[in-house]
């Protein structure tokens, strides 16, 4: 094991390695461990796209959380501001 370090918690990654959208100063994609990847308090765009299907849906979901509009509830105007 070459000792990949998790970009989130800083511990060596022993299980599955997940790519984040973040590029470090060295030009390489940052990796996080499985535990951080599945932590709902942390935001990783590739994981959110996996969950919601597309970047547009991720934006809608983030704005719904911010505005307190439940998922599925229709609104008079688009949830994502133009
Ligand atoms: Zn971690």
C-alpha cells in the first residue's frame, strides 16, 4: 500500500478510494476514504450527482434545502434562482 491520505479526515485510506471534484495544488484529484464519502454532513459533487442524477438536480436539491422547500413540493417559481 502506497499510503493514500484522505483529503477530508487525513487518515491513510485502507478501504475503497473515492475521487472528489477537488484538484490539489499538485494538479491531482483529491481522494477521500469510504467513511468520509458516506458522511452526509460532507459535500462531494460526484457523489451528489450519483445520488440525484445530474448537476442541475443537485443544484435544485441544494436550493430546496437552503430555502426549506421539501423535495417534490411544487413551487410557483423555479427553486434555482436565475
Ligand atoms: Zn476520510
